[in-house]
C-alpha cells in the first residue's frame, strides 16, 4: 500500500518531535515562579540555570549536526530524543539551582540535535521549491511546544507539584523516539512512498542534495572560514537572543512587570507562541509568493521573508510605551510572529546554501553561534533587568534583528552566484 503525500506525514512527525523538544525547554520558564520559591532560587541564579542550558546547547549543536550527517537522520534523531527525554524527567529531582543547572545542561546537550535534524529531514524529503513551506511546518513545533507549556505546568501545579510537568514531558519524548525509529525512512528506502512522489521529490532537489556519489563535504574548519557560514552565523548571533528571551522570561515578565497572577499567566503566556506558529507557517508560504509575484529568485525570496520578520520586531520594541498588560501581550505576539518568520527563512537559506552532507553540520554550527549570542545576552539580561527594566532590552532585541537582516542581504549569496572560496578554504573540502 502506498500513502499519497507521505512527505507531509514525515514533516508532521518531525514537528511532533520539535513540540516535545520545546515543551522540555519551556516547562522551566513557566514553572519558574513556583520552582524558584520552592528551591530558594534568586533571579540571578535562575539566569545561571538558563545560561547553563544555552551554553551546553550552543557548543553541542555543531557536534550534533556532525553526528546526524555521519550516522543519518533516523538513528541520530532517535538517540538524541531519548536522551533529552530522560534529562527533562530527571530535573524533577533537583534540590537547588546547581542540580537544576546540571540537569538543564544535560538537556541542552541532547536537545541540540532537534533543529539540525529537522532541517536535514526536510532537505531529504522535499524538493527545493517546497522546502521553505516544509521548514515552516516543522518549525511550528517549536512554538507549539512553548504554547503548550503554560497550561501543562499550571495543570501540574493544580494537580500535584511542578515536578509532575517535567516527568510528563519526559515520558512523551520516550514514546516519540520509539515512533520515530519505527516510521522514519529516507525517500529512497520508504516502501510506502509512491514512485511518482519519489520522482517528484528527488528530481526537484538540487544536485548537492540528490547525488549519492561524489558529494562534497567540507571540513568544519573550512566551513567556519567560508562566507556561506558567516552569512547565516552572524544573523543567528543577532536574532537568537530574542527567541530565548521570549522562552525564558515572558512568564516572569507577566508576573513581575505586569502583575498578572498564575491563572492569568496560564491564559496569556501561550499567546506569543501561537503568533509564532502563524509566523512559522506564513513565513514558509511567503517565500514562494514573493518568488511568483515579485518576480525574484527563490533564494532572494527567502531574504525578503527575513526582512519582513525583522521589521515586525519593532512591535515588541514598543512594549514599554503601553500601559495595558493586554496591549503588552499583543506586542509580544507580534514579536513571536516576527522571530519565527525570520527564523524559518534563515533555515531555508541554510538548506539552499549547503549540501546534503553538510546541511546538518552547518545548521548546528549556526545554532552554536546563535546560542552563544543568546547566552551572553541572557547573562546580561539577568543583571540589567533588575536595574533598567524589560523595555530597553526589548528595544535592543529589535535593533539586533534589523541589523541581522542587513547582514543576510549583504552576505548570503545564491549557490549559483556565490564567489569562489579562497584556496585555503576550498582545500578543506573532502570528497565523501
């Protein structure tokens, strides 16, 4: 039996994994007010816990990408998912900020494979013209996970303790990793894939994604020294702090700055992430629309989507100008939409610029750059938020994203138009 449109079922499976991945990381921020009180954790110590996750996540991303490019998407993603599920559940046994930071650090190491695996899976299963749409749909998992975290944690608090939420997410991740191993296969090996759809997928991929023989894989040193990498790495450094700030600080912002109670947080904290879902999907469809109606290349259309997202970040920059907490939530929703729009565009640009044997590694290296930037900003955020407040910091995040858009427009070049690399970079490329 053949399943029509099975490529969309595959991207749904990836999205489900990302939902659990982001549930695991966002459960902490929603549980933070109660957890900090129970474990006597200060705001500065909470920032240290967040930084521990971010640093481990950052440094592990290129390693995770390399592992995925080496052992394959199926086995690599399953092993990392099992590891992050166990680490998430283990956080329920934390006794203070140090043990919590340790478990979150382990979680960061394991979760680092999530986005590289998603980008690699979509590069395997989708032709170039559909890839931005597919990335938008799998990237929706990140914001759905953040969206589900507030009601899940509040339910756990009302029916037991905050620890229950961490255990539930851990069990869900274990179940997903089993399903992934059972269901995921490359299009060439998937027996449920019809011949017509297989030909459509493979014939629509660039040579660097479809060739099995003679594919080139540059060393990580060669990639690090290339223009291609910095075209995605610098924008990641500048844009990632916004998303990590949203994930780690929105519930605390609502309670401390806008004086919402726990039930109001449960009612409203998920809204910016619902807007982020819309940004994921709409951003994916904007690229082919720009390509068709603005008469620009597919690659240029990805850049235009990034610019749209960056300009929308002006919304949360204005959060300090409104007195109503509900207006503040609305502006944060604009920020969630903005970030996921530009984030999906940058993943699509990455998949366009790097081949099948490099795309997960490149995504991981870009992620490392982004999360190092986010960790540095979070460390400053934890100190500055008690001195100058949230509003100036939201302005800084908007400026970062607008500058990132300029870097993408200037540095990112279509593979067909990119200038040749210097000889010392090209020498680092090796034939697989």
